[in-house]
């Protein structure tokens, strides 16, 4: 069994809810703050203000990405519940699934994945990693079958005498989202609060965590989530629900969190989830060719495409500092 329980840092300077976050059980997966780098050439190429990138794609654990931060809290909860198996759902190329199966492997737990999509003849990218991680993979045809299959698989595992723990899609629960509440503190230890944060969003846990983190730290940063799939209204509603859940979890159901602005842009989905667009192609090539930074068409290239479009539309002041929060997904480039 992996013994990497995180040691809470000194939290004397934090407000009470943030102290509660630091006091909560967490499994150490991140391995320290991710770098923040200035994208000087990228900014010059698009005529932008100061643009920085927070490199959550560079989290060392299992190819990193945003799910690793969420899994720190979720996995600790699973261990506290006495789980011996982590079960989750996702597409065949899901980053979340890979992060969950990697966490199971690291903690000495069994990993069971319900993957919607066709079983690949020769697994690539995340599907290959899931297999290498020793996950038990059950393929289902459609997303619609996910919920019932999860119920069935949990019942089967229990009948076999196991103690399964269901990790919900994207680990976007209030508990998982605390990973991004913490991440805001990590960012603020590295730089002054940016004027704007742009990032990719879908199940909304990352967005909710960043929004709640900014509110609890009292910084006025505008947070823009760029949808990978669903309409703005749906993701915003999801994010608000999670922020409300965070408030309850931290026992701080006050105005600071209730009034935290949630803003999602649905304008860069293009033809749909995972389908490259002309704008995501441009963002992907530009970032690679002048910064050696890799973004994927499902999530991060679309968010970066939005950032480029905002610059071109004059939505930022020349004095603004814009942070692109890179949420990972680079494994998808090899699918
Ligand atoms: C690379 C990447 N970026 C962003 C997201 C969206 O994060 P969230 O599900 O927390 O909204 C995901 C979700 O799978 C992801 O894999």
C-alpha cells in the first residue's frame, strides 16, 4: 500500500474554510507545485497582453492533468471508506479514467473501468495506459448505459466480497474540486493574482474549484471556462451546484461563495466533443511551433483557441495578465 498521505502545510495565514481544506485527508499525487511559465513568443504572435501558462499537464504522476488534483482528495476518501477497488466510467480515451486507474495502481487497489465506445483492436494513448495499469475494462456501447452498468458492476464486486468505491465522472464532486481550491493557493504563492484565467471545462469540477478558490482567497480574477461539449447554461449550473457543495463541505455557506461569478463560453465546441475545429488546429500548431507546448483537440486546444480569439477581439486590456490553465490531455495526441 502506498503511504503518501500528504502532510498539511502551515495554514496559519489562511481563512477558516481554507484551513479546513488543508486539514482534510489527501493522498499526495501531485508531487509539488506545477510550473508557471510566461508565453512571450506566443503572446507576441497573437498581439496579446502578458500570457502565462500553469502547467498542470506537467504533473509527473501518470502523465498528469487536472484529474490528478481531484484524485488527491477522492482517493483519500476511498481509503477512509475501506475501499479495495476504484470503479469509474469514461470514454475509451478518457483522461479521467486513466488518472483513476493510475491512482488505483499506485494505492494497491483494483481498478475497474466502464468504458463507453468500441474496444480498440490495438489500444493507443489513454486506452493503452489503462491496459498497462492493469485495469479491468468493461466496454459498453453508449454513454446512456453508464449509470446502470455502474450500479451492476458495483453490485457484482460486492457480491464477490470486494469493497468498491465509485469515482463519479470527472471526479467533479465538491470533494474532488477541492483539488482546484488548493491549486489557486498554489498559484497565488507563485504569482500575483492574474486578471483572467482561461481553462477548458466539461464536468465543471475544475471550474468550480478555481472559482471557489479565487473567492475564498479574495482575489478578483475573472475565470472563463471554455466548454468542450455542453451548452454554457448546463456547465454553469453544474459549476454553481459544485460551488454550493464546496460551501457546505467547508461549512462556509456565505455570500462570498454564493455570489462567486461562474462564466462558461460555449462558442468553441465546433462540431462537437473531441472533433478538431479550424481554431483548435491553429491553437495547437501555434503553441507547439513557437512554445513547444502541446494542447489536445478535445479540451485544451479549444480553450487556447478561445484565448486567441479573445485577444484578437480586444477583450483584454494591454496591461492585463492572462493565465492559461493547462489542464493536461496531451496523452490524447497519441490516440
Ligand atoms: C484535459 C482536460 N481538460 C479539461 C477537462 C475538463 O475538466 P472538468 O471535467 O473538471 O470540467 C478534462 C476533463 O476530462 C480534461 O481531461
